C-alpha cells in the first residue's frame, strides 16, 4: 500500500500538507491528502519521508513520536523535535 502511496505522491495524485495540531510532533510530519484536500489515512515524516498510517481517532500521535525518537534520532538530538513541556 505504501508503494502505491509513494507513486501517487510522485505523480501528483496525492500531496502533503502541514497539519496544525496540539502536539509538537506535527512539526515533523505532514498529512497526506488527495486533490480535494481530504486525508487519506497516511502521514509522511519530513525527516526521512517514511509514510505511516494515521487515524486521529485510533492511533493518535504516540506512534509518530516513537518513530521520531527511534528512527529519526539525529533530528531529535539536535533539538528540532520537541515533546510538549510537562507542567509541574
């Protein structure tokens, strides 16, 4: 499925758009949408271009945060990927 998504992104059938959300993780991910700007259930990492399934109702952003921490560690180490600050 991800291969088809990559082809559709390359051909222009799909595109990525910035998503504004409460989580800081959205600084590092774009939402994949169709020509009508409807989400298609995937996001793309801005760092490594990995396509990941995403459904706001079931997956949330924790899997996106884990991806950044484990797979895109150089960016996280540089401080560009931030967790939301904890309130004491």
